[in-house]
């Protein structure tokens, strides 16, 4: 395993078992996003602790869920059993190099995972390949803005100089306090994603995950179309703030 891939595995081995999303809020979001028709076989590509997998199991006859993190898969199996879906097929795998035949799934879900990989295009190409004709691919991608280089600089500083447990706590608590100040100034709540358990969790995922790549909506839609998909942006702001957010592309394979 390449060193950078191993670093992602180690990060998520710790992160997801400690930060399982809220099931009710996640289920609500998945149901609002997916078109809702009957599916035969769904893929949760980068399933983390398996909460989206459980929601997909209510929409598809069969669900396969894959993640690079063995500890996340252990957590996902426990969550699926506890939430009444022990039949979900969980396995450890790298989406950058996935040994699954093409045209397998009529529903593919990949939310904020592709751009956490060392090579996002490899992941996206895998998703294109395994979606069957007529199948739907829902891809959440980190949005490129003029502030993206600043976010990358902050990420570099956090991972290079603020990586000890004590310093990391300073960073997470500091950003949480800053968010509360901004809320007070604006007089309205900032979108803190109800499926996450805390602002600190969101900051951890944003600045301490080993990889984070940003794309524009236009270039992502073009990539879909070049690979035989009808594509549209169905959500252009899903994250915490306008400069730190995800957009969602829905593609239907021709």
C-alpha cells in the first residue's frame, strides 16, 4: 500500500469509529437526494461507519458498501446490525483500484469521498465503470472557490505543526468558538450539517484528513458527459459555509 493511501486508512480508522453520523438526519438527507425509484443493487462507495449504507438498504434490494478503513468497516457492520440491516455486504477496498466488474450497480452513492482520495479521478473513473446503463450515480464533490488555496494552506499548517493531541484540540475548539462568534454577529445559524455530531468533528474532517481536492461544478459535469452520462448539479451548497462546501452531481449512464 502506498504511503499516502496508508495515511488515509489510518486517519479514518480513528475518525469514523469515534464520529458516527446521526442516523435519522443522514437517512433524511439520502432520501431527499436520491430519486426514489426502486433499485436492485446499490453501492455505497466510501461508506465510512455505514449510516448511508443503512439508508440505501431501504431503497435497494441489495447493498454493497466499501471503505479503505478496516476499523470503519467494523463500525459499519455493527451499525447495520443495530439498525436492522445485517444483510449489507461490507468489505475493505480502495476505490482508486477496485477489482469489481463493470456495469454492476443501478445506484452508486459517493458522498464527499472521491476528493478525499490521493487520486480523485481514479475513484471517479471507477464509479463511472461500475454504474450500469440506466443506473444513477450520486457524487458529492468539494467545491473549488477563491478561498480553496487558503484552506489548503491552513490544512498544511494544521497537519505539519498542529498535529499533537493538545494542539489539535486547540485548533478544533478554536474553530468551534469562531463559528459561534460568527453566528452571533450574523444573527443566524451557520449550516453545521445536522448529521455530524459537533463543529469540532467537521473541522477535523476538513483540515486533518490527509487529502482534500477541490473541483468546479462545470468541470465535473463535463467529466460525467465525456464518460457517457447525462449529468446535472442537484445541490450546489451542502456544507458548512460557502467556501467550505460540497456540491452534488447526479449522473444517469447512457
